[in-house]
C-alpha cells in the first residue's frame, strides 16, 4: 500500500491542473492514469483565451505542441454566415499531444502511475484501490472525466452528447453552425494535416446525431466515414451537482468528473484545468490555515460556477421554441454577435 497526502485520480487537463498546482506545496502527491500516454481523448481540441489564461496561471506551456491559431470564427445558421474577428486567437490542438505534454510538465516532481485503473474507493479508510495497488490518501481529487470511477458518486446527472470524427482534409477556417442540429451546434476545427468535425448539444435528439453530422460535413464538402464517428457524453454544469456533490469531506471532483462544462459551447478544458488547480489550492489553503476544505474550494470556484450558471439561463433561450428567431437575431445584430463571439472566443 502506497501513501500520499494527495492522490489525483485521472491524468487529463483536470489532473494536470491539480498536479501542477501542488508543486512546491511541500505535500506528497501522485497521479493515477488508466491509460499509457500518449492516449486518445475524444475532443475537438479548441483552446479559447480562457484556457490560455489558466495555462499561463499554471505556468504550463503549449509552445512545443503542434497547433493552429485562428483569429476568426465563422458563425452560421438559418442561411446566414458571419465571420467574426476574435479578441484573442483560438488555438486548435490535438488532445493526444496536448494531454501528454501537460502531464509531462505537471508531474516533474511527483509519481505518475500510468496504465492503472481506479477500481474502488474505501471512503471510511481513506483508501483508493486500483487494479494493481492500494493508495492511502489524506485528500483525494477525482479528475477521471465523465466516465471514470467517480461517475457513480453523483446520482441522477444530466448529460449532453456529442459526436465527432477526424477527416484527413485540411481546412482553413473555423466554423460554428447552429443549424447543424436542433439542440446545439456543429463545428469544424482544423488541425495540422487533418480537421476535426463534430456536432453536439443537449442530447435530446442524439439518436439522429450521426446522420446529422454526415449531412453537416456534406454541406461543407468535408469527407467523413460513418465508421470513424464516435460519440461521448458531455457532463453539463449543474448548480445542484456543484452545491451538493463536488466535494465530500476530503474528496473533490474536478473537471468533467464534477460536471464543469459550459452547457452552450461544450467547452471543458479551461474549467478542467482551473477546477483541478482550485482543488489543489484549496487543499494547500486548508493545510496552511486550517480552513475547511469545502469553504476554500467554493471560495476559489465561485466565479467559475457563476459563469457556468449564467450559461444555463442563456441556453434556455437559445434552445427554446424561439431558437430560430434567436439564431437569426444573434447572427444579424452586432451586439448579439459580440455575445456569441465572447462565449466561443
Ligand atoms: C466531442 C467533444 C468535443 C469537445 N471539444 C472541446 C473543445 O474543443 N474545447 C474544450 O475546451 N472542451 C471540449 N470538450 C470537453 C473536454 O474534452 C472535456 O471537458 C475535458 O477533457 C475534461 O477534462 P478532464 O481532465 O476533466 O477529463 P478527461 O479529459 O476525460 O480526463 C480524464 C482522465 O482520467 C482517466 N481515467 C478515467 N477513468 C479512470 C480510472 N478509473 N482510473 C484512472 N484513470 C481514469 C482517463 O483515461 C483520462 O485520462 C469536448 C468534449 C467532447 C466529448
């Protein structure tokens, strides 16, 4: 049995954010990751200025990662197309490469156990079991995503859904198309040497998503093969989950594990990095000042929760029976377009 002050379960952006923030804290900590790096994660790999800000705050660099930067996004819907200049570039990265690089920079000072799956939480004993070993912890950060072990710790969660695949074509513009589905949007996110196309939303109409994605790709002349299309759940932010489930004693759920995803855009990388970082910082604060862990965590994440809560309210308008009207207005009125740009930029 191994023993650490902090055990981080999961090595995506939330795990990397937590590990990096624990560096120099004087606490012992480790990361347990189910797969060996490099490992795949279904994601469009769009890094907004929000993600870039958190990466800077964590002193994590994307300088050595292959990426493309876009200064514009084309928003489309209802027969209208508007290309909008962003305040900051939107970066497109490959998640396989991004996650490996972030973890490499984050675990320089700690143990990383790869290819090891969390299988059991013995909460009363502060022990986390994997398929290989046992870990005694004083604090535990679950950063194991939407389908990880921690999935069972939050009852009755609601999920959005997205389908995605890579096309071998190179594409030179970034597109967000609200007409691609009734309850979300379709996206074209070009990378170096390939293009990620996808479609996601509330999940209410998810059975038709694969056909809709094929139709969407045909519209933009992007070849895709049905067999390459994959689907994945999107754990949309919920105030109920935030207020009652993301922290339990010395256990914190960060990133997708805690449902920190924007319910309009589906953006989750920046919230995973930042809630992982906040989980670590709240542990450091609790240790240093004797403050209650939950007070420290809620204090640090309140701003993020407020942003994500506002999105829930906005989504009620965007995904209401007035959707067509809202999209048309949104794409034709300058002040609305700025709001859409700010949500995606
Ligand atoms: C189709 C799609 C497109 C998206 N596009 C974007 C985008 O363009 N921009 C954006 O910001 N967000 C996007 N998102 C959301 C984003 O991918 C997630 O919010 C983000 O990956 C969450 O990071 P995380 O670290 O919480 O979880 P993950 O990235 O899922 O990482 C969890 C880690 O835990 C590991 N793990 C799981 N179970 C166990 C276990 N039992 N034991 C040990 N380890 C375990 C996994 O292997 C994984 O490495 C997209 C999501 C989808 C589905």
